[in-house]
C-alpha cells in the first residue's frame, strides 16, 4: 500500500503566464451563482465556469501529435503510457550545468518506466528568471532514453529542449518514439529516487497534442 499522494503539478490560475509569448488563461464564470438563481428553484444555485487558454498552460503533457501531424493525439495515448507508471527520478543540481547529458541508470532499469528530471528550476515559477537560461535535456540523453524504452519523460523546467535556437531535438526524438513528455513540473524533490507510481492523464481530446494535467505520484 502507498502511504500518500504527492502533487507535482502547478495550479492553473487566471492571468498566469506559463510560456513567455503565449497568452495567459482567462478563467471566469459562464454562469455565475447569482445569475443561476433565476434558472433553478428557490434555494438552488450553481456555478458553470469558462476557461480560454492555449494548450501549453501550467503543467502539461505533450503527445506525438504536438510534433508530428501523423502522431498519436491526446485521445489516442494509451493509459499505460500515462498512469500507474513505476517512476525514476534524476537529480540534476544547478552546479551540473544547464544540459542534462547523462542519466544514472543502467539501460535495463528504464524500460517501461517514467523518468522525471529534477532540476529545481520550479523555484523560479512565475518570475522572469523562469523563462531564460533553463536546464534542458540533450539530444544524446533523449536518444538514450528512447533506446532504453522509457515510457514517459518529465522535467520541472521551462522546456525539455534548449530554446536558444528554433531546434527541438528532444521533442523530436521522444515524441517520435511515442514517448509522452511532461514539462513545467514542480516538487520533484519530494519523490524518492525510485519506487513511486506516477500519473499524468490529460482529458481525452481528439485533435489536440498538448493539454494541462494534474500530475502526481503515489509513494
């Protein structure tokens, strides 16, 4: 039996900027409680919310369709690639540099598991510092993960790729191998190096490549 659940996702809030240059979500009432009183019997009231946002908001999962027109979209991702995954956590302190270029696991330990990379970059969340100079995975590390059979890869940083140029090799490699990616995670320091069970399931939407998730681990 697992003792507790640990949330490793950010809260989506009205006006919150996740990715500089993309619009913030607008969260409001479609039907307010006050307005609903005219629709229901006396003593009953409800709120129906409305949200307008780009898919890359908060902590989100990328499916292959995000990168490839013929890749699986959110509705086509098997639950086995998103939920109840045995979890490995890579610790990458700031002193190691921006580029996560090596992973401390034998190849055989990675197959079928979620690999989450803790850089502690989430400490800059919702500050200007968050959007520049972030840690990222190298193409070589992504090739290793794909070859080792990782089921899922996540990071607590602004992007799993270096954004200094327009190239996105890590997205290309992992999503090309059918491996979902989770970005903008938080609190990975609360997870053990191994042994937790990981969950990050987006809504089953057709024709979408990315969507926010409530990512969590059972430890």
